């Protein structure tokens, strides 16, 4: 059998690479991070408290379920 040639480690197989590969642990170049730190957004009032709305929705569900359970039991 004929010996196979050793592949060239720098050959990319015809693919044009835009950046060289980096070793693990190195930080890649940053894209578009020239802005300042984000400002804190203002409080949006009641919409900032979804647990309150979730609690009201669950309370309504329990009340409706209790009504139908009472109707089935013959209390109403």
C-alpha cells in the first residue's frame, strides 16, 4: 500500500475564514459594544408586580370553581 500524505493543519479546505480560531478561554473580539452602561428604567407602576395580578386571577378561578362545586353539591 502507498503511504497517505500527512494533511496540512493550516489547510481550511477552501473555506475562507474571517477570524482565526481562538484557544478556549480567550475572550473573542467584542462587536458593537461602544455604548454606555444601561440606565435603570423607571418603575412601570402596577405592571411591575405580576404576582399581584396572578394572585387575583387565581382567586377568581378558586371562587368560580367553588361556585360550581357548590352547585353540584346542591347548596345553591
